[in-house]
C-alpha cells in the first residue's frame, strides 16, 4: 500500500485488546472488513500489527485503514456494511473496538488539501459553460447594433463584454456552485458534475438553436 500513497490520503486507526483465544477470530474479522471495504470508493487497504500484552497474556491489535480522502473514509466508517460486521464480531468475540485518529494524519491531510491545485480541465469546463451562453446571448441581442460594425471592431467589443461577464461574474458564480467538485478527487463526483456541465451546454445549444431556426 505504501507505494500508492501520495500524501493526500486519510488514515484511521482502530485499536483492540484481545486474548489469545480471540486472535483467530480477530484476524478473520479484519479479513471480512478488508473485503467489504474494497467495494467502497477510495479504499487503499489496511495494515495490521500485533503487540503482545505481558500483563494480560493477550495482544494489543492495531488496524490502520487508508482512504484517498476524509469524505470517503467517513462513508466507510458510517456504512451499514461495516456496522453489521462489527455487531456480529462484538457478539461472537465478546470485545469492543475503540478507535483513534492516526497522529498527524488529519493535519497532513488538511495541508495537502490546501496546496492542491484545481485541475485545469475542470476550470476550462466552467469557463466553457460560462462563455457559450454569454457569446450566444450577445450575438442574438447585438445583431442590430454590434452586427453592423466592421468585423474587427465587432469582435473587439464583443470579446471585451464576454470576458467581463464571464471573468467577473459568471465564472466566480459557477465556481461557488461547483466548489465541492473543484476541491475533490472523487471519480463519482467528477462523473456527476462533468455530466451536469455537458447537460447544461446541450440545453443551451437546443435553446439557442430555436432562435436561428425560427
């Protein structure tokens, strides 16, 4: 797992105190946990370690699970699949989990998020979404005014208007609406928000096509 880490991951640690008789059941439990977590987005794996407890003749067991983001880790921690496995295990093995954050994991994750640049392709999609309707509206309403000007002058004025509208208003407004998408690496959210952008562009195209077909 270490070879896949990039510094943006989130690590959560589970600790358990078990007896010698519970060791086999604990290992089977973690195997079930690992198998179930593989179905969740962002799961990178788990690391297990065992430290003998001389005072109790048992083991202090540590399981560290790693996800690509805090949000995806929380989705696993709150899942019904995990809760069901835990309920069954605590009944059969007669012990309770307690958990803790990996030291510095949250701070490191936050630092990595602050320094994470927004992918250029996402910005370009939002610019496209803002620019297309702006240009089309200007063409429709400016046909009787700007359309009569020489083409170089027409384009100079039109570009100044569209750049002002998109740069000072539309793109910042869209960035706020798509903020969650711009700040995440989730493939699921990438698919949802990218589809919405292309969906709006398609609707705009159909809408403006009606003006030129009329």
